[in-house]
């Protein structure tokens, strides 16, 4: 994204969204007696991803803002793909994001009875019929955008015969796929969804909530709009692809409603993110094929993956705020998401010392048996986070890349003859180093320190350009650190021609470092605790972590490309 478009985007973002404006207008006009009632309607066939967070923030956010309510409703119309595991995870993720549906946890399956009765009513009114043709024939008869559909020979069936067949469909008398119930609307409608859509099908799998009770199940399109209606939803907020479904929902509600009330559907653009994909079906494939380690793999765009990676709910809500809601499909830059989490963690988490790739430094003029505790500020952005003590002795570990035998110009780190400050401690000077004779790898660097340069108490006013993080070699604790990179090396892996996102999987998306050394204060870090490792990035304790084997995930590095682009 160029500098200018980025800037434009930020500046042109309206302070309130078009959706909010619609709601305000409705309130002014006194619609629904001033009631605001929204819902978040997930289908429990996968884990929530960050795209869902955009819908959640809007549904719950609008209700909060206007003193209304927001229901959680599981659109569980397909017993084949749905699982209780998904329901539990969805609830956990919404709560984690900071929203509450109170006692209003509903299921489309709560309305199977009402929906069945409504279907019967449509049949009796000559507005629905049983079609015996197989699905592929029905679909072939749909016609095209320029050609009307073919009228099914079963469209003329009598009400009595339709009723009889539909009841028997639900008794389990017929095979799956052998018959469907269709709404009788208009086979030549310019809107293909109005060409006698299927509203009920036979499915013989037991349902996770209604068990064996039903043998026919409503199609999503037959359940969704009416469920909103049954719940008294005032504003049905959904993504743009449902715009073309709106006439069908309206037609169905027209047949159902007994007053002026109807839910108002407002569509907004989906959240898409660069270098990943949002389809639950494809994310499930990644899980089942073992391309990632489960739904909560920290590389996944799922909310549980982001949580495990170290994202905070605040950072996700902030990101959603920044991208806003529009009527145009777009792909959002993952750099903005990373920027949001950096900004949040910057002020919230302590800064500590961790060395990912250790190189030993021996300070030859520091007494061997001496240990000092140097005091370090936990977060300069927030004094209230206090200070902590870190042990210092004659053997410290620094980052291997902070030493160079033959440094280029302007390498302000350690090199033969060079001086650097060990953060919070002393200035040291490199006198010599030792290499492994066989491999040529530097194994130890020898330095001398200047006792007058102690941070915060020294008498010397010597200044050096480089400051390094370090840990005491004798006190450091071991840790495994998992570095993550983008899961895909293509900006839009799922949007390509042949639909094979797999070939864009980044082979280097996970790097495990098993020999990292951390300052001893991290010994008691618990899963989900978050830290900035100075000069390196933000890290979060993984739930694989134990007292004896600490594991950290890198959330993001410190380099904020987004902020740089903005400048
Ligand atoms: P997927 O395509 O990932 O399977 P879905 O739309 O089928 O998603 P649902 O469980 O039906 O998933 O979604 C619940 C709600 O979340 C819907 O209102 C849907 O519009 C919204 N939603 C889903 N994906 C996104 C997204 N990428 N951005 C914004 N809202 C989304
Ligand atoms: Mg859906």
C-alpha cells in the first residue's frame, strides 16, 4: 500500500459508520419503539476467526452504544457439520473479546418447530411445494442471469399432496436427496435466489440439540431471517454477500409478519487480511491435513490462535476500529493488525531481557565471585510498573548477532576494540575473542568493564552509541522460543485462480529456538503472560510451557513497518 492511500484511508474514515447513522435515523423516526436489538449468528462449524471479530464488535458494539441488547444465536441448521466443540470455543472467544450476551443464548434449532409450522402454512397457502427432482436437476433448471429458470413439473402439485409428502419426508420415509420442499416464488425473477429456492431438505443425521426428532431440516436461508424475526431483532447486521439474499428474507417475512415490524438488514464489507485466509472450510482443511498444529496454532487467523500468539482483546478491537465498516470489499493489511498489538503491548507489558541466540562474554576485570543486582525499570512508558533487580556477574550472554569480528561501518555493537553499554549495568570494551578451531565459530568474547560507568550511579559521563541486552550466564534460565512468520507467502493465498492455497504455504512460518536464555525473573511466568524482550519483540508464554520447560511464542517483532509507512 502506498503512503498516500494509507493516509487517505485513515483520514477519510468517518467518525461514525454508515451503519450507526442508519440506526440513529431509525431511532429518530421512532421505529421499534426505540428498541435496538442485534445478534451475532455464527454457524457452529468451525472456530471463530478475526473476520468474525469484526462482526462481533459491530453487533455487540451497536447494542452497547445504544443501550440495546445483542443475542448470541447459533445458526445450527446443518447437523452434519456442526459440533459441540465449536459451540464451546465460540462462546469462549466472544467472552474473551470482551462481550456478553447475558442469558440470551439461542439456537436456530430452538425454532425448528416454528419453522416447520411456517413451512406447513406456506404449503397450505399454495406458496411451497415438494419437488421430487434431484438437487443437480433443480440447480440446472435455475437458469442464468439472462435466462429464466425452467418450471418444475412438480410445481403444480396439490396442497393435499404436498402436505402429505412433506409430513412423510419428516417421518423418515424417503431417502436423503430424494425430495425437497421449495418456496413457490418466481422462476423468472432476475434474482436467482428467488427462483423457487429450496427451503427444506431431508437429512438423517442426528442433531446435536434436537437428536432424532427431525428428519427434515430448514435451509440456512429459510432459518436465518425468520430466526431474527422470532427474536425481535431490529437490526440484522451481516456481510455484503447477503445483500442478494435480502429480497428472499423480506419475502419470507412478508408471509409471516402480523404487524409493521421486520428486522432491518444492513450489509457491510468482510474483513480480509493479507497473507492469510478467512474461510472456515479451508482453515479446517489446514487443521485436518496437519499443515498447522490445530485451530489454535499461533499462525492461524483464528481468535484462539491469535490469543495463543499473544494478541490482546484490546488490540483486536482497536484494529477493527481502525479499519472501520464500509460497502466495499477490500483486503486489510496485516501490518495494521501487528501495529495495533504493538501499540497495546508497548504500554502494558514489562520489558525484560532474553537472549535468543547466546554468545558468552567474559568480563576479565570483574571479580569472579561477585554478583551485583542491578535495578531496571520495568516499563519506561508507565512508572507504576516499578523496577526489578537483575543479577550481573563476570559472565554474561549477549545476542550472537550483536558481535562481529569484522564489523561494517556504523555497527554500533560489540566488535574488537569497540565499547557498548550492557543495559542497566556497565560499559564494556571488547579486548579479544576465542574461536572454535574446527568450525571457526566465535565461542567467547573477552571484555573489560569500566566500574565508573554503572547505570544510574556511576561517576563517569562516558557515552557510547550501542546498548545491548544481556543475561547473566550463571543465573539465566533456559527457554524454548517459537518464532512465527506469515503462514502464507502470498498476500491473498485463497483468492488465486486454481484455488490451491496450499502451494503458498510459507515453509519457514515456524522456527523453534531451543537454546534461549532468559533473566531469572521469568522463572515463574505462566501461560499467556506477556513481555517485551528488549530489542527483540513481544513474547507470550505458551500453554505448552511448564516450570521445567518454559516456552514462549513471539507475538510480533519490534519493527513497526506500518508506523514507518505512515510517516
Ligand atoms: P466462513 O466464510 O469463514 O465460513 P461464515 O460467514 O460462514 O464464515 P458464520 O459463522 O456464518 O461464518 O458467520 C457468523 C457471522 O460472522 C455472520 O454474520 C458473518 O457475516 C460474519 N462474518 C463471517 N466472516 C466474516 C468476515 N471475514 N468479516 C466480517 N464478518 C464476517
Ligand atoms: Mg455462514
